[in-house]
C-alpha cells in the first residue's frame, strides 16, 4: 500500500466514525500536555488502534487517540499523543496524521511540544517563529502528493505571522509569559550531546526536540496555516549538571500544564476570526 492509498484508507476509517463533523483547527499535543483534550467539548474520540494501518504512539504520556470537539465555537481535532520518527516509523508514517487532519478539513495546524531549552529555562513557553529540520529526513522525499501541494514548496514563512500575533495577544490576555525563538528537530531517541547543543546554538536554535519540524513541513506543503508553542521542559544537555531523563521532561511539562491549557484555549478561540 503506497502513501496515498494508506492515507485514503485511514481517512475512510475515521470519516465513518465522525460522520459530518468537520474540524477547522488541528492541535497536536506534546509530551505531558495531553490533558487539554479532556477539557474540551468532546464530540467523538477515535483511538489510533481502531484505524487500520495507522501508526501507534508508544511513548509514555501519549494516549494515542484523536479527540474531535469544540474549543469555544471552533471545531477542532486534537492528537492526544503524536507519532515520532524515533519510534521506528518511516517519515511518511510519522507525518501521516497531519495529512489526515488536513484531508478531514483542518485549515490551521497548531503544534506543541516539550523541548530542551538552549536560550530559555525550564518552565518557559516559546512561540516558534522558525525551525531547523536539517537533521532529519524531509517528509516530502519520494513521489509528490499533488493533491496536497507542489513538488518544491516554499518555506519562507512556515509559521503564520498573523496566527503568531493572535497567540501573543492571547498570552498577554491570560497572563502567560511567552518567549519567541527557533526550534530545531533532532531524530532522537537519545538526548543530544553537549557538543551538539553548542552546534545548534551556533546555528541559531533556541530550543531542541524530537518532533514538530517534519510535521510543519508537510502542513506547509499542504497549504495549512501553522503555529506552534514549545514548552521548555529542561535545560538542554551541557547547560546544567543534571543528566537528562524522560521523567524530568514529563514532570516539567505536567507542572506547566495549567498555564499551557489557558494559553492554548485562548489562542484557539481567537482563531475563530481567521477561519
């Protein structure tokens, strides 16, 4: 089964479960940030395991299901747990959920993640203004999916400026301090070395993680408007004396969750005028 056939099969499976519901905003919840999906007006949930051929989340803190519902007046689909390249999936499978949410009707992709801070400390939020994806394979390698976009898509403004302004306004409104910076995706699952972090800093990265950038590329290719917030869960390797652990990431993300949820809710509600 090729990429397009698998996508169409997953689409048919999900569509049969959600009926005529059409999401307009797709939200991907990163490690430790999944609780937000339990607090919206839920219309339907679809477990990844109930979608034939769909990649499964295997990482702690990722429930592995789509949640369809409303945030205010905005119809949304939420990935309560994403799929990572380091889990052993092909890059095409890793980004299949993004293409699926686009095919279901989503116009805006809102990406979130837990990251290692290069310029910022643990517990801070970073609005993603640009990204570096050069350390993982492009998800557009292979036959182009013409129904989504052109063979050589422009990447001048991956993260939509107008949506970034909406998020900044929302952050002020709900009293959540918000930094801005560049996100770099590494393949994982190992954390980065101190020398790699120095290299990323030299390249202009402010936070590092193991997701997001590949998803943004596919969404941009498909004509979606993209925004993203990174929850800095720990200082990147070499910037503190403590060894890095996934437990530390989860603990920090959980501590940030109340402020994160306020910011995400306010931001999505503000997108209603953009749809």
